[in-house]
C-alpha cells in the first residue's frame, strides 16, 4: 500500500496547471507547453496571428506603454498571453508594471523580478496594456508576446515594432524652447497618470453590486426596526404576529438582493472572489435568520425570547458582512476620499442603531410588563368610558427612536448611492 501511495504522490508532483498564468519554465521559449493526450506538446500556429502587439515610447525616464490587442475583437479573443522585452542578448530585460491586476500578473525570468507578464486567469480578453521601464537596459529592445486563443491554438514570437528608449541630448535651445519642452514632458506624465487611473475604474456590474448591497442593508435595518415597533404596538392584539410577517418579508427581500449580487459578480468581466465569498456568507446568514423566524414558536413559548435574541445577533452579523462587501468594492475600485468618509459615517450610524436595538430589546420586557400592569388597572375604566388603549411614554419613545433610525438609514443609503454615481466608481 505504501508503494502505491508513493507512486501517487510522485505523479501529483509532476502535474502542472497554468490557468493563472504562472509558468516560469516558459521564460526562454515562451511556449505554453500544452500536452496532447499522446504526451506530445501542441505546436504553435504558422498562420498570421489575429492579434497584434504595439508600444508607445515615452520621454526620458517615462515608462513605455505596451498594448496587446485582438485584430477582430468581436469574433476572436485571447484567454492567455506572455509578454517579454528582449534586449540585444535575446534575454528579458527591464521591469514591467501591470495596469489591470485583475487580468495580468508579473513573472520573474532568469532571476530578474518583474521581467515578464502573463495572464492572471483564463478569462477571455480583447485587449489590455502594461507599462515597461528600461532599468538601465539596452537602448534598442523588442517586445515579444505569445497569444493563446484556445488550449491547442496559440501563436508565438508576435513582435512589436521597435520602441527606442529616449536618450538625453545636450540642451542648445533658448530658454523659451526649454520651458516648452519641460511643459510638454509634464503634460505627457500627467496623461500617463490619467491613463493609469482610468484603468482602475470599476466594472459597471460591480457598481451595480455596491448599489444592490446598499438595499440589503436597508432591508436588514427595516427588519430589526419594524419588528421592534410591531412588538410594542401590537402587543396583546389580534395582529401580534405582524412582527413575524415583517421579518419574513424583509428576509425574502434580502435573499432576492443577495442572489442578484452573486449573479452580477459572476457575469462581470473579472470575477472578484472576495466579493463573491462575502455575499455568499451574507446569504447563508440570512437563510439562518429566515429559518429561525419561521419556527412555529408562539408569543408565550419559553423559547420565544431566545429566538428573538438569536435573530438580532444573526442580523448584526448579516450587517457586518454586507458592509464589508461595500467597503471592499469601494476600497478596491474607488479613489475618492469623500465616498470613503460617507461609508465610515454610515457604518457609525449602523453601529448606533445596533446598540439601540439591543438596549430596547433588553428593556422591552420591563416596558411591556409595565404596560400590562397599567392596562389591568385601567381596563375597567376604559371599558366604561369606551376609550381605546393609549401608548405609554416608554412605548412612544421606542417607536419614535426606531422610526428615526429607519429614516436615517434611508437617507444614508441614498447618500452612498448618489456618491457612488457621482464619482463614477
């Protein structure tokens, strides 16, 4: 048995997967090394590649921008690539900088860090761009790429036109021309910076996920606040189950919102695993809340108090993960401090609401007990006078504060949604 285990482990050590683009053994040949069932490696295509490689030289000290594109983006895309900058010795030189970390990753070839770039995942692309700096490399370099359309269909040695590195020249121009040159250099640097910022813009579907999860927070707050109000107002009335109906309705709305968020993340251009995981956790917690709320436990059941506290605890955890989804989406894709400040204020408001819910839940028994005592004392008088039951001062305070938190939550949700839309995250 041990012999078979050793043989199996030896086979596992010989297995390699390259969907993440990390294949340093291909640095020299730039071949993907995709083997057929017979053990032989697939050969590259000999036809004209449907992809192109180009570069845009910068001024002295500025990076060179390299573009990888599909010539026919509507019909042909590439789901894998490898890019190197080759010097006169034929070895990778310089350093690359990725502009879209969700699509590309850096590789170390021949002991030189960040000397090559490959795909981050196997998602199909029509084009992307990276930056390359000389780092003291040769003046004349050639950018060379390998494009993979499918597992067994790829092209190697796709070269770009030479992009010479700008070299300093003695300044013999008048001061006015020198000022113009400096201004042009600063303008080019600013444009490169703007291009880098534009590459950080979030996918529109991820913007929709942020907006959708804001509704999730609204529904969770409504579930907790309305339950608090209904228990006070409808106590000992024929409609005392109204709080359970509100909890079930809000839980179902949260489930619909979270399913929509997962669908949007899955169809986005690049799948954010962290966001998907957080939304799925929030979905599971919401399901647990729904199960607890649907348990056949009446108002006088001995487990009623425990179930109410359990629903509140899971609702708080639900809020934490929902806010985490929004924070991750904002911090990864938005560079505006104003939006982050609004989110911090929103989080503080939610924290105050949670404190209020637990305080009111703790005092609820005393409030309802006092109301019951007053009701028994004055029941005969109310019956004689034909008057309806009046809410006590404590009841009014609980209802008023809960209503204020509901309205404040709606205002903050609208503020976050509007801020996301204005800043175009």
